[in-house]
C-alpha cells in the first residue's frame, strides 16, 4: 500500500488512552452552483465509488481489553459536535503488528467537511501500541484481519 503524508490520519500514533487521530482530513468547504444560490453538500460514500482507508496496527498493544476504532465527521476542525459514521471493536488478541482493521473504505454517510479517527480504550490503559491510518490507493486484499 502506498501512503501519502497529506492523507495520513495517524502516523505511528501511540494509543495509550482514548484519543482522536493526530491528524484531521479536510474535504474542503461545500461549494455553490455557478450562477445560482444553491449550496452543494459533500456526499462522499453515497455512490459506488469507494475511497480506500487503511487502519493498521504497527506495534503490539498490551493491557487493554479491546479498542474501538471509529470514523467521525464534523463541520468544524475542532470536532465540537462529531458524528460517528462507523466503528469496529478489536480485541487485544488481534491488536498485534500487521493487523488491518476491516474498515477498508470510507463508508456512506460522510457529508461533513472534516474526518478523523477516534480510538476508545476499553479496560486498562495500554503502555504500548501504535497505529498508522490514512487514505490509500487500495487495501491489499490478502491481509484480512490478522497477518
């Protein structure tokens, strides 16, 4: 998979407590139809066009029971009113280097300007564990779940 620094949400981000991804992706402000006053809204994921997303563990986790990984959107970069689009719970046994989260595409329902990931720790706080995540050209189909 090819990762672009500008499309990374987490770059070997250490997850030792519940946290949002280090980076936020800006889809750009909605536009206006030329010669009219009709506001256009972002509607990513509403068609058959899939935007590949890679969420991969790059360092083994310890201590926690599981980790919830969620995609959130909002109309402001401060995420004062985030909307969860999708989430996936990953058990500690699966949180090993090489694991790829099964959320492989940006799902339907993304219609706001900003996107981030939210990592929610369940159980004890981990002392180690890192994730790299971002938009990619495609997710290798040979890696489903555990490596």
